[in-house]
């Protein structure tokens, strides 16, 4: 794997490289009866012919299967693909994106350390940093990450990690990842980026200097809304440290079957991601011109405040966006949402189906105005015909 990654880093990932990663990398067809679709190694336990063999395997459990809580052949295939996609030396697959983020943080902080994180990260990341880690004397400052100098200002002598999410998954603020990584390296601070929004196809934080990259693999990587999983990618040294500690100890692992489903999803990742992105641009521009929409948050729109940065560090803009509906009250927003027929009311994104999630479901409109306004609706553009989706949005907005 590392030799192939060296080639990728020298030449850049072209379409042939991507096709090889998605369809062939890591798949030992000789060991799998030369099956086109690799069989699932569903075993939780693995045997060795003698004590010497078992001893050697247990000393190399990072690479060799002993017990599926550590290495499993099916999971290892997917790890190799995910590492190559992120231009990383290795990767781990977890039972959820939250588990991947938690392991990536817990693996490198201790009592007395300090973390700097962007405002409005994924809700469970915010709970880990704001509620759980303070119990163990780890403090976090949440900052406006749109200005990289805010990371420098917030850093302390005991700051161990900068956490970014670029863009986030509700209002889509970005961070200048190259600038943040440079500030971190000046001070010996580790950087972690949640790259779920873009997927490895549209953004590669490691190429911009970031140390660790996390994903909710539930989203684009699986892409079929039938698996919950997470990914952590980085250097072999960092990934070994997490596997030996948090991964093996806390046991937040995927099943071999879930890993196989992720591999199944990766076969069509390129087709799905580009289809969603193409359709999202049409929908975003349609909504931007609609009189019943006050604002569209989609980083590749020229009206987006960080449009220039988005174009510099992202290859394309994915299918998730949010809008502020020109509504007099929350009842009108709910009427819009309830009238939509092609956008399912649900959390998450990245599958084949188009989705909607109104902040009115979680924000009290009578409370003082916070960072998430009550008239905000997040929309995910899936694989349906964009013309059908735009007609559906138009008829629902007519009810506002």
C-alpha cells in the first residue's frame, strides 16, 4: 500500500488511479477464490498452526488478523482503499463517524491539555469537547474558524490539537486548511479535519498539511443509507497509536459485513458524487433566484462569503446545502417542509435519496436568536432528476 501511495503523491490522483483504488486496491483475489466480489470474512476469531505463528501474529496485530476487534481481512481491504483516497498512509474504519472523531481526539490528548475547535462542529463532536472531555480536565475553546489567525490567538502553551470541519454541515463555513495547518506546525500542534462534507473525491486535507482526517462513512463513502460507520486517516505512526489505544480498547468497530457494504458503495462513489454535485448546482442556482428564499448556503455559489476559498481548496462542491425560507413564522417553514414530496424528512445525507432537515425541529423559535435561525432548512440533493426536485421545491415554496 505505501509504495502505491508514494506514486499517488508524486503524480497526483488521475482517473486511472481512482478507478484502481475503488475497484482493485487491497483486494487479494487469489485468497478469495478469484471472486469478482470479495467474500466477506465474517469470522470473529482466527487460528494459527502453532504457538510461534500465534505469537508472531499477536505481535503484529496492527496488520494480521487475530481477533476481529483488531484486524479483519474484509475491513483491511476497505482501510487500504480509504487511506489511498485520502492520500494517507493508513486508515481505520469505525462503527460511526462520532467514534472516528472521538478516537482521533482521545488518542492524542491527556488531562491538562487544551483544544481549539471551530464553532458549530457536528453536534456529537461538540458534546464530546464541551461536555465529556471537561470531566477529564481537557478544555476546549470554540472559535470563528473563518479567520485562521483566530487559531493562533486561541492557542495556549498546552494546546494539543486544532479541530476543523471544512465546510460544516449546516451553514457551511470553511477554514483555510493550509493556513491553519501552517500555524499548527509552527507550534507543534496536531490538526484534525472532519472531511465528511466533501468526501475524499472533492477535498484532501492531508495535501494541505492537515495531520488527521475523519469522515462519517455513513455519507458518501457508503452512499446507500444502510450502514453507519466512520473513518480516521493519517500517517502510519498516528494510526498505529490510535489502533493500539482507543480503537482496540473502546471497541467501536464495524462488522465485516458493514465494511463489505462500504466497499460495495465505493464502487460507485465517483458516479454518485459527481451526479449529486451536478444536480446540487442546478438546485442551488434555482433557489438563489427564487423570491421565497432569503439565502442559499452552498460554497460554490458566487454569493457565498467564502466562495474564493472554496474554489481554491475544494475540487467540487457536494450535494448538501441550506436555505433560509422567506417565511413570516415557523408555521410557514413547517408548511414548506411538510409539502415537499421528493425530499424525505430525515437526518444524515450522502445516499441516493434527497433529504430535508429544518432547524425548526431542534431550535425553539421563541428563544433568543442563536447561531442557527429557525427559518433554516438543510437540503441534500440526491440522485433524482434535478428538474423533478426543482419542481417539488417550487410547489412547496408556493405554500409559504
